[in-house]
């Protein structure tokens, strides 16, 4: 009879330990799932950042290609025979235009 009581007590202790182990495993599983979710979120964020950098790089390359194309076109026009004496165009604001016009009038009104 004493043996049976001891066996029942051992069995109860074993059952409690088993429940504790199950809880620990559940907690470990939850922690692992949270870590995986955080890792997945981090990977998605890094992926978005890389896509953005890739798009910015593509835009920069397109801009550089366009600038190079424009330079080549200008070079083509200036390298043609009979066109080498092209004058450059200078943009002036309104005040500069008025000053130049006044200077030109003064020069034309002065006696030679």
C-alpha cells in the first residue's frame, strides 16, 4: 500500500513536470514565431529600400544617358561642315536686356 502511494505521488510529480515542459515549449514556439515575424518584417523593409535605391539608380542612369545624348547631338550639329561658326546663345534677364539695348543705342548715336 505504501508503494502504491509513492507511485501515485511520483506519477503526480511527473504529470506536473510534463505540464511545465509543455508550457515551456509553447512559450518557446511563441517566441520563435515572433522572431520570425520580426525577421520577415525586416526583410520586407530591406527589400523596399533596395527597390527604392534601384529605382533611383535607374532614374539617375536615364538622366545621364539623356545628358550624354544631348551632348552628342550638340556635337553632331557643331561638327557638320559649314556649321562650325555657330554662335552661342546667352540668356539674359530683363534688366540685362535693357542695359544692352541702352548701350547699343548710345554706341549708335555717338559720332564716328
